[in-house]
């Protein structure tokens, strides 16, 4: 049985019929310690903590992240999923310095799962657009555009790593996907994310007493939280492909004392 980490408010959309993602209400939730919980792993509950030592010595260096960490995440995604190709083409760092660049780079403090069911078609369209980023991602993965267009299954696995203080103001929590019904979700358009011209649909989440929350306290740099945000096979079988998550305020840490600093990468996993 897991131990209670804390109680904290989570910002949920007001109900699953709302059309305004900005209208959220705080709901007090218990947050369990995922380190001591008997969790079944990311395939079942949507998320999992993994030991993963990176060769990156300087997380302030985007060049080192691109040259070293992308390949590390590609290999980790392939080993976890058994996919034929893992495409990694970008990363997001969140923290005080990134927040100065754009508000979207701050910790996201409302309950969401990144992608709606429409994301698979959008991914294929983006690779068909043949941008320098997509070309590099394909080349590094060994995949071709035809592999993206005609893959039998498409999955998105995300990797979140703490690169700041182990005890931070806004850690990340995950909601057990098994406790979240489709009726709790609503797709919302996100336009021009972080000013980069990227438009997609995200899933907002309405509160439900069944939702069970977990966090992994004091994450170290040789650990990574893995979570699934899209899987065409689960969509086809009407099973949860979502993993709701959110930053939350650690009641033991005053805002900014210290601020969270994290990095996240997304692997697009292709199965022939």
C-alpha cells in the first residue's frame, strides 16, 4: 500500500461538456507516493518511473541534449515498447528561464492529457510537410515517410526528467489511467503552442472521485517518468490511451523556493 505524499488542489475543467479550457476549478485531491505504490507499469496505469542514466553532463546545453539525449530516448522508447522505429524530434525545458521566453514553457497546472484521438492524423500530416525537423527525426530513427504513413500502430510515449532541485515547488503528478473514464474527458483546440505554429487538440479532464493521483518525490537526474499520451491500438479497442497529469503545489515548498526545472521529450513509436 502506498503512503500519502500530500493533499493538494488540482485544476480540473468545470465539467466534461464545457467548451472553455480556461474555465477550471480547484479540487482537493490526495497525492500518493508512487515510489511505495504497487503500480502495474505504464502499459496498464499509463505511467512508470524508470532508472535511466544519461550521458548529458550539461542540461543547459541544447546541443548536448540534441546530440546525446535524443538517441538515448530513442533507444529507451524502443526497448520499452518493442516498436520498429522511435522518432524524437524536439524537447521542452520548463523553468524560470524558459518562462521568460513564453508562458507555455512554465509548468502546466491544469489536469490534461496531451493529445486527443485526432493526433495520429496530425502527426502524419506534419511529417508529410517535410520540414527540416521531420527530415532529421526520420533520418536519425532509420524510418522513412512511408513508414509513418503506413504504420499499423502509432504510439506516443513521453519522458519527463527533473534537472533541478530534488524538492521543488511544482512537481508533476500522474492520474492512474484506469480510474479515468472517457466521459471525464473533452478535446480542446490548442493553437500556436509556444508561438511555434503548432496546432493540435488536447484533452481536458473533469473531476471524478474515482481519480487516483501519484507523484514520485525527490526525482533524481538518473530517473525518468515515462507516460503514454497516444496509442492508435487503444483508440481502436476503446481502451484508455490517455494519462492525465498536472503540476501541483507541494505544500512544503514556497513558490520559487526552489522553482521546478525539468525537461521532457516525446517519442513517436511506429509499429509496422
